[in-house]
C-alpha cells in the first residue's frame, strides 16, 4: 500500500470522527455560501501547483447553533472524478455583515444580518488535463422556503472549478460582500451579486439551479463531499433555478446585478448565481454563489398608476397610488385640466370631477421630505353618457328571437357589438336574430365598445317558451245578475287573444286580453293566447247570483259573556245596525262581529254583493248566571264528620258525585274539596255554575309521657313527653298542677315532697285545629334517700317474671358501673345504662340453678353523691 492511500485512509477516519462529534441542528440556519481559490505558484513537487482554497458560509446572526468550527473540503479530478484531496478545514476568519441604516423611503424596514465564516486551506495539486472540482456539502435548510418543495429536507452543495489544460495558473472570481440588501415585497429590487477577477478575465452571470446535498447522513450538519454531478433542488410551481423569484426578476449578465419587481409573497427564496470566467473568449471555469434571500413586508415609496383611466358614465374619478405605504408621504396630484404643474390635490386618494369631456394627462409626484421623490403619469379619458341597452322580441322556441340594440352614447359612435345568447352562441352584428334549440331561461348579454375606448355590458334574462303561459287574476268568480264584470289576462308581447263562451265566438273582443261581460246565468269563458305555434288556453267560471242569502240564527247566552255572531252569506259588503239593546258590536262592517252581552239585543244585518242586497234581524237573548254557594272552607279532626250545606237560586242543583239536595254529611279521611253545582235549563243562560268548599282534615295528635317511674321524695323530675302532630302551635295542660313549676308547657319539672307516696299526672295536648289527646304517668315516691337495689336472686327461665338481674335505682342521676363476676373472679357482665341487666347466661348458656355470683354497682344520685355497693345474687330455676 503506497503512502498516498495510507494518508487518505487516515484522513477519512479522522473526518468520520469529526463528523460524529458535531451532530447538531442540521445546519438549519446556513443561508448560503460559495467557494473561491487563489493560485499561489508552483508546488514543491515537479509539475504541481499550489492553491489557497476558501469556503465562505453565510450564517444567520441570531443562530448560535449555526456556527461550526470546520467543513469537509473535497477535491476531485475533473476527468476521472477520482478524489485527490479531502480534509477537515477549520475556521480562519469571521466577517459580520449587517445593514445598520435604511432609506427613509422604506416603510417597516427589516433586519438584514449575516455572519460570514471563512475556512481556508492550502492544497498542492498536479497540473492535469481535466482540471479539478472543489466541493463542500452541508445539511439542512430552514422549513417553508417559498420556492423550494420540502425545504427542511434539503441541504446545500457548494462548488468551484479549477480550469483544465494550460489554465491551471488561474484564480477564481471573488464575489463582493454586498449582501445586506433590504427586499420589500411587490417592490423594485437591486441585489448586487457581482464579482471581481484578479486575472483580468471576463465574467458573465446567469441564474442556475440551487444544489442539494447529495449524500444524506441524517442528523449531521457536515456531509461528505463528492464529485459532480450534484443533485438539484426541487422547485415549487411557478419557480425554477432560472426563475428563482418568478418572471419579474432578472440578473444582468454583465454586472451580476439582480433587478426587477420582488414577488408579493413574503418569505425566503433560494437564489443561485453562476459566474463564468472567460479568457480570450474561452470558457475556463464556473463558480456558484448561493444565498437565501428574505422578502419581507416592508414597502418602498413608489409612484405607480394605471396606464389609462376611463369613465364612460359620468365626470367623476377617484385616483390612488397602486403602491401604498403607511408612512406619511407627500402626494402631489395634477389632473390635467389646470395650467401645467398646478398641484390640484395633496390627498392620498383624491376624488376629482372634470368639467368637460376629453383626454387629460394625470400626474402624480410623491416623496418623503426631500427623499424618495418619484413621479409618473397616466392618461384620463372622460366620455360620459355611454349606456348599453337592448330589447328582445319573439320568445316562442319555434321561431327566431329578435335582439335589437337600443344603446345610447353621447360622444362618439359604437364600433363593435358582441352578443352572448346564453347557449354558447355569439354574434357581432348590431341587430340580430337567434334560433334557440329548446325552451328555457337564458342569460343574454350585449357588450358594446365605442371609438373613444368605452366598453360596457348589459345582461337580461330571456325566457324562451314552448307554450304561452296565460296568467289570469282569477279563474272563478261570483257576480250579481244585475252587474257586469271584466275578464282579463296579463298582457304578453306578440300574443293574439281569442275569447269564447259556451255557445258563441265573442268576435267583438278578438285580439284583446280584456273583455267586459254581463251574463244572466252561470257561464264559463275560454281565452286562447297564441304566439305563432306557442299557445295556451285558460278558463274563467262566472257564477251569477240572483239574490243574497243570509244565514245567521238567533243566540241565547249568559249575561256578562262575550259572543261572536257567525253569519254565512256570499255577500262582499256587510253593514250592521243596532235595533234594540245597549251592547255595541266591535265592528259594524265585518261578517262576524263580536260583543260583550249585558242584556237582550236586536241587530240588523244588510248584506250586499254588487247591486244584490238583503237584510235580516238577529236576536241575542240573555239571562244572568245562577247564584251557587257551597259554604266556607273549614277544618275537622281526623275521624270526625261534617255536614255540607249548599245554597242556590238555581232550579237544578246537586253535589258533584253526591245527592241532589242542599245538606250532605261527609266524613273525609284526608283533606277534600266538595263541589256544589247549579243550573237553570229553562233560562237563556243554561250554563252550570259550580262553587267549592275545602274541608281540611287534621291528623290525630299523639301524646306519650313515658313509662311509669319511681323516685325519692325531693328528687326533681322533668317530664319529656313525645308529642306527634302535623300542626303548630300546640297547647299543653297538666293536671294536677301541684308540685309543678309550670303546668302549661311541654316539659315541666315536679319535686314531690316527703309524705307523698305516689301521684298520677295527666297531660292534655290541644293542636291548632282543636284536636286533642291525653296521656298519664304514675310516679311512685320512696320515702327514703337516693339508693340502688339489686335482687338477691332471679330466675332466668323465660317465663317473663324476674328473668333479668336488673338494678332498681332510686333518685339516681346516672349509672356508672354494674358488673357481675363468677366465683373465680371472671367478669361475665357489664353495663352503665339504667334499665339494662344480666340475663343469666355465659357464652350463650344459662348458668345452673343455685349458682352464686358477685355483683358490683356504682352510681351517682341527683345530688351528685356516689353510691357504691357490692353483694351476691343466686340463680333459682
């Protein structure tokens, strides 16, 4: 293995290690770059040359991740494409490029800033016959570049060429660093992509395709260089490498300046300019500079008008500059109908009315202070009184339709006509005919143009029919036999009408859409309308009335009610009059008036249809409602009865769901309403009147003072009766009232003196509905001090007698301990609740008869003194 191969192998291993250590954000902020080289003279070896090669990378100023300390530079034989050099080239220089000042002509100026990194190395190459290709590749670009498809998945490939043959002693063109240009959307641009050449060679410039990174190591910004050809970027629709910003941008082939009108769409665009180096007319090399240009929403102050303005309707115009900004620009308008250079308006969007017809020169000059001065002119044509109009005749599909131009113009003459018949057929004749193939609604249009440049259109809908559609205001009517009537159909152009009745042709009314007739009996008239072969037939039925009938019966009703008088009549005119009574109708001109009746009334109705009339009287009879009284609402206690007593002047009466009598005894279990009904079927007012009485049933009151109890004399006892009632309040009465603190409350306190061995207290509770209940309690009064007793024996045989060993308290406040032990000292029962006791069982087994047990009891009396006792008890079966 020779030394050269070993060196490239070691370099490759080093490059791979370097690339693996700089995995980053895919170089998404590399904006562009180019490669340049400079011939330094002969190399150290025979037939070699030495070159200084520099790669320039444009990085977004605000992207710290965009910085990389080296690139991988590859050089390939131009003929064999064999790699002759590859190495990591580290950064040697940094040049900030930032636009710090902007013209006042720019509104909303953008930030333009790059950091240009230089990577320079020296290489020694053999002088060969194929030249060399130099390449650096990086990934990837930013997303959403306007003119590139899926730009986030693309990279950039930079290249330069060292000439072949005898041109090896060449230095490449050097692009100037004039890249800080603000580009405003939809505005004029001038981007300098020019270069210089140290050898004095001629340079030419052209757009070309931007180049993608050919290799793809996803996740690594640095890509391995390769020999050409290089992958081209995929451009979006309407863009290409030769039209990177659309059709409005060009590059000057001699200067490299990019000019034209920037696109309206805001965003980044990839531009690649190829500079070709010519020596004595021979193309010796090509170098590419590629840069992502940012089109922003800034605006330039530019004067721009339409080439021509024309008004063919009136004398009024409103002008505006086609390129507008939000800056406070100065506008100077001259409308051409004043002396030269006269400023007629300084508004941004002036309105101007010309006094006469003619052609005028419009001038606009704008600026901002003494800068941004720009001006332009336009032609204004004033030719008012230009109105297109046309008429149509013959709409039957079997015949041609006539189109007649009736347009009007005040100045000049009409020079062209264009008819559009709505079915795809057109004509340029002034007046024309058109045969439609089928019936339907067609949107027709006439466009005319005058010799003054006026152009306007008018559209009309033309309904082509295959039959006449007669339209009659009515097809069935009624008249008096003394009257005449006009029959008519809506007029339709070019239609001939023919009327007939059931027996004869009405010759006196031929070819007219309207006739007047005086039939004496029911008659049907026929009308036929015809336009060539398009026809239609319609009928009118005339019913003849010899008399006006009125159907309106008399009315019987109750005083105070409202009534509507319903009449049936063919009449068209109604006139009511009040003959008798005091109740007025709501309307005396309608067939069915209404009123509120207070007594008997008589009304007369005169009904008319044409000259036929009739009159009829309608009687309204009224009597008062019957008086019905069921009684006043009341309350009763549960299980009580109540006698209902009704009262009425009606002849018919009864309790609903009850007897036909005034008095009715009921015993409801719940609150119930009872309805008393009355009516007078022989009077004018036959309605039934109802009255209701509500009987509220009050639930029984329940009183329970509690169980009889015992105590010692002088011991206070407070009664706590349980009272259940659905009403409030409740009244309480205790008897006797001896020894009670209060005898009219629910919870009085009694203190029984010595000497009274027992006493019975009664409590009577009365509810709000006067329902009452009574209960008693017996107090046994011991004539001793407070104490507690435990039986010495008990018999737990479930006979209901002395089954439980239960302490007997006298004057106690509370029970602290009651516990029972067997003879081995084991506690077998415990409680601290007064009234509870032991049932004689241990582990659910009744203890044998004759067994002796020890008890211990401790309690607190009502004086808060402790009573503590111990003793024995025996089970006796």
